[in-house]
């Protein structure tokens, strides 16, 4: 349990770091962080339940995209803000590294396995995003605050 | 009420800022159409690509004016996207006059970037956190932190230079790997080179290009989606080349396989 909390907080801080690098307004930092943290926690949970990190990525990205859409409506901001920052923990950075590593080491079997896995993760991420973003906006209407039209951000 | 040409100017300006801030095609197109409609230009035609946009207004079946803008790749600025989104929503309520909207756009266009030191800290923190998430220990995270500091200083330094994006990413990834290697083997910080390097290169990974590409494809903007997908693939390959090159170099110089 403690481990999950630590993982969530670290993923939250990591996501906020990226929000800062992309010049997201300060008021949205926490929401970006929660989106990223939630995505990562579901990734970790999914990895305990089964062993494929492609499936885990798909589950995590679905959760993340739903969170991003809820926050987008709730905070009257474009969904991009939460989605791009929150996706970073799931982007296959490790996949890129190990693909390069095995290629350099001449371990062709491991190389092709890693390259294929990285590609599959990218496809899973794409699928999850497309799936959730194509849901009709009416579903998320309940999270809309009344003052969206008059609220001024920065 | 502003005339149609003036509306076109406003709309194109808004689209330009959105696009250079890194918004997806659909958002740029929709925002432009909404603003035009709010000011009474009902026949606006826009066509937006990743690096340029075309727009024209039509009245009584003939084109009044058309505008074309080339929007070169710029640094992602989410603050601008949020601000324009907000502005367009307020314009739609009809409470903002044309000149007010123009002033707002000029203000948004020069919204500052986050200060340098905060960006260095953020890059370092991001690298350290990801190193930890991918299974590195606390000391590995510290090594990634230092690599992150040096990486962001390098990125800030090369920001003004017109360095090719591929070369830039190869150099940056190589630098991050070298620093990680030095941290581990010279200063003895950390124990897993792979985890440290993975953390250190994360700030370079094309998450934004990949996500925007997916969204463009989903909205049917295949051309723009392809442009961004190629960007993402090139950056990912550049990172792999940078890291791989350093690993080979280390192997050749020290005589041990890493």
C-alpha cells in the first residue's frame, strides 16, 4: 500500500515537471499531476494482474484519457493539456533504450522482440486515446461547472 | 461591427498562435470558425496543416479576402492554447469587442516561457522521477537528476541555434548517456546504468508529437498526423542512435561491454 502511494506521488511529481516544461498554467499543475499519477497507478496494478505491458498500457491510457476528459470539462481547459502531460509515464522511453541496447549488442532476437513490443505499446496508447476521445461530450457534461463561460484563466 | 477583412485578420492571428503553441489541427480549425461566426463572418473557409494555414472569407458568392500563413515549428506552449481557448469562449458570449480581442491576442502571443532555472529543475526532477518509476533506486534517481540538469542546460543553450532537430536529439541523448556513465563509473553514484539513462532521456522522448499525431489521425487529418508521426519516429530513432553510439564508444574505449 505504501508502495502504491509512493509510486503515485512520484508519478505526480514527474507529470508536473513535464507540465512546467510545456508551460502549462500553474493553476492546472495539480490536475495534470493527478492524471499522470492515476495513469501510472493503473499501469502498475495491471502489471500485477497480468504480465503483458501492452495490455497494461492500454488499460492505463484508457483511465488516463477518461481523467483528462473529466478535468478538461471541469476546468474549462483543452483536453490536450492533461493528456500530453499525463501520457509521459506511459510513453515507451524504456522501450527505445532497450531496443537500441540490444541492437548495439548484436542480440538480434531480443532486439526485434523489444522493437515489436515498443511498437505495440505505441499502438495500444493510440487505440486508448482514440477510443476515449471519440466518446460523445454529453457523457462528461455532469462535470461541467456553471461559470465556464465567464471564468478567466491567467 | 468590424468588416469581414478585419475579422479574417483576427481569426488568422488566433489560428497562428494556436498552431505555433502546438495545438492539434481540429482545435485550430474549430476555434477559427467559432471566432469568425461570433463576429458575424459566416462564410469562413479554413484549411490548416501542421506548419501552415489558409483562410478566406466569402460574401455573396465571391471571395473577399484570403490569408496564408507559414507557421514554422516552435516550442510547445500549452499556456497559449489554454488562453486562446478561454478567449474564444468569452468571444462567443459576445462580451468582448473586436479591438479588445485583438489586444488580448497580442498579449497572448507574447506570453512568457517559464523561467530557465525552473525548467532546469523540472527537467532534472522529471528525469529522477522516471528513473525511480522504471525501477531505479534512489541513488540511480540522483544520477538521473544530475544528467537531467546538464541535459536541460544543453537544450537551453541550443534553443537559439538553428540546429537540425535530428542532430540535436542525437547530441542531447548522447550527452545524457555520457553524463549518466560518468556519474556511475567516475563518481560512483547509482548502480544501474540502464535505469539512469532511461530516466535521463525521458525529457527528449516525443510524447507530445505522438499524442498530437494520434489525435490528428483520429480527426481525419491524415496529412498533419503523418507529419507529426514522422517527427515522433525521427526523434525516437535519434535518441536510440545517440544512446547506442555512446554505448558502443564506451565499449571501444574501456574494452568492456556495458
